[in-house]
């Protein structure tokens, strides 16, 4: 059996952009059922379909990767044998709108950092796409850390989806906009501090907010040997 080649998220990004030239490709999505074929012209399923496409691309390139048994679990891809390094998430959004994908469920993300703080080092491969007359194209591609695509918002220390004073999901800012009112966080510490501040604003976080930031920083050093 041919040994799979180890690659980093940065190498995947560079290959997609510069070798494969993903921004120049044109594709389509087709369903064949009962001998009848039809082109897909919607947007709801694009994210899942692009993830399947990326899985096949990685396979054909002979790159090493693993996926969680539960496809709903984080991350979409492991690029190493470990479960704490080489974490890669794929995010997609319609290029004709602002990014509105969910980065993570807020509660799950905060509690996971208490035991697996290395999750903050995950890479996010982000594709903005266009679907016009059943033709799919990639408008842009980015590789970001979580703090590079999040920011404060007008009413909260960090941008979130909030309904009836209940936090649901972490949401991205429009990091590429030249007219951005609130800039992305400069580093992972500022991002973690913003989450810590948020925990004290919402009652749903009472069960784990006490010394949350301190606990995350201690656990990160225990797991990695590096001080945040």
C-alpha cells in the first residue's frame, strides 16, 4: 500500500489556489434518479457537497487525512494521527452575501476548550462560491485561524448568534471588507478574553464561566508545554 503523504492546511490552501487554480474552475452539480438527470441550481446543499468534493480531491492527491466517525463532530478533517493537531474545518458561503456560517456552537466550543484547548489552533479553509444558471464557481478562498475571522460586535465582546438572550453559535465577521467597523481580533489571547467577557454576560454560561480563561490557559500549557 502506498504511504499517504502528510500535508499541512497551508500546503492544501496553496495547492488549491496556485496549482489547481480553484478560482478559475467551473463546475456543476447533477442528480441522477430513475434514469432522469437534473442540474442543481440551489445553494442549501453546496457546503456539504464541497466537503465531499474536497474529500475526494485529498484522496486523489494521495494525502493523509482522517475524518470523525460522526460527520457532525469537529473537525471536518484530521491531517495527522493525533486528535489535537492538524485540525482542518471547511466553511463555505455564498459570495453574493456576507459570511453567515456557524463557526461552532458557543456552549460546546467553550466547554471543549477546557479539555482540548488545542482546538483554538485549528485551521479554517473558507470558500466563497457562486451558483449562476447551474454553474458553480469559487469566487475566493482563505485560510484563517478562528481569531482572524471573528471580531467584537456592537453589543457583545464577540460576534454571535443570539436569540432571546440565549447564545447559539459563534459567527464570523466580514474579515475581507474594507469598511469593517469592528476589526478581527489580533491574536488568540484577545479572542479568548472576548469569550471570557461574554461568559459573564449570559446566565446560560454560569455552570462553567468561573475562572474559564485561567483554566483554558493552564490546560493549554499542560497539553502543549507552551504558555499562552
